[in-house]
């Protein structure tokens, strides 16, 4: 995987959620800190933040990428964050902050902003270069949730390779599957070595002794899953080619689709294409309806006629365990939640 994605090191895990959890720990996310992410995401993104004892902050997405908006992120940081002198005393931080002297704090809560976790919605790349640049100005490490985007590129660079750590998923529904599995991507070989150590119960290598030097995690991928992944990796180019063929077929179909043939009450229907300067793996294809009413009509009609479709995830800030988390206005996320329909996207065999 390092050769395929262009990183210096990679560490496999049991699943993508474990990989996200470990990645956040590695960049110094700890209890009572806060992590910036997006509300339009699978719940694993938010859950991994809470596993560390931190709390998520949800910032709006862009309409074209469906991912964290750099402009909204910058606006929120300018309004809500101040830089203070670092206070490392008593903190079990695995890596040093980007500056030993300065760290970002939320003016409203007084909590340290310990990371930013953008996610690649349905495999589409985000404007990650802008996000990293903004976060660097505020000394915020970026962990990339690229779980859905194996085979996706932004500015000719694979997703998950821009921030401190990138995370992939090999769940059963992903482009490449190990049944269940995940992987951390690193441009820092020392950090990759530390991740491997923590993912194997922090065991000190020795021919026979069992000695551990800190709290570790049983996150390593089992050998049988690894073997399945290696076999799948040989077929990855064919899988990605099939995904793009499906997307191209959908583009053509929906560009000439006559709404009157389906339901006169539906006014618009748009296929979501890859963003500019990006190559998407089209992991999960989706269309946008005009509003929630149209979306529900389409969902009902398609499912009743044997075509399984589904809406986007419920926004994270609407779930009971996250409904007290700080957000911005989430204008785009709220609109997209009411319009998105995911359509069949399995690989053509």
C-alpha cells in the first residue's frame, strides 16, 4: 500500500474505526480536548473522536465536494479560536504539537483544539491542500479520514497523504475489502513505527519475554484478513476501472433522463460528479433531488420497484449523543442531507 499511495509507511488495523482512533491518539488528541470534523459523515468518524475522550466540533461542507469546507473552516477558526502558550504538563501526548510554544484554544469552551478530521464523502476528494494550510496556521494537526476513498486523487496525489496521518477502510463494502480492516498512512516513518508498536499491545520485541512499556491496543489485522487484502490488491485497478464505468453510465443516463417518465412532481435530478482537480473512485454514487419531498418520492418508488436506494446519513449533530456539540450554521450540510440519494454502485463482474 505505501507503493500504491506514495507514502513512506503504512500500518494495518482490524478496521477503519480502530485506525481512526489510533491516528487521533498519535497526533495528541486527548481527554477534554476538541476535534474539528464535518456533520455529513459516517458515524465512525465522530465515534473515533469520542473514544479518545475528546468532543467533536462540526463544521459545514462544500456542495460540490460534499466534504469539509475550507472557507467555512477558516471562518470558524477566525471567529472562535485563539492561540495560547502550550501547557504540556500532565498531558500524555504521543507526539509534540506543531509548535512547542503555541496551541489553539476554543474561546467559547476553553478547550484545546487537538486535531482536524476531514472525511472523503462517498470517495470524493476534498480540498485537502487548503484545509492543511489553514490548520497549519493554527497549529492544528490534520488526520485524513480517507476510509471511502482508496483510489481517489486530488491534484494527482492520493487521498490520505496530505495530513499527518491518513486512514483507509477495507470493510466489506469498500473498493478493496479484507472482510473487515483498515490502514494508517504515514509520511513520517518514525510515527509509522510508533503506530505499529501501539497497535500490537505496545509489546517490546523480544524472542520470548512479554514486556510492554505503555498502554497499547489489540488493533493489528489478523493474518487471514491480510491474505485476502493482498489478493484483492492485485485486482484493484480492475475494480477502480469498473467503478468509473458505472459512474460514466450513470452520468449519461441522468443527463438524458426524462422526469416525466418517472414522476411529474420531481422537478430536478442531478448526478454528483467528481470535484475539479480530482479523480474520484466513485465508491458510492449519488444523485441530488430538488428537496426532501422529491427525495422521499424517489426512495419510495425505487425501493418498491426492486432497486435499493437510500438517503445520506443523518447529520452527526442531530444524533442524541452529539446534539450538544458545537457547530457553525451547517447550511450546506442541512441542504444536502435532504437531497442526497445513494444509488447502486457495486462493481461490475
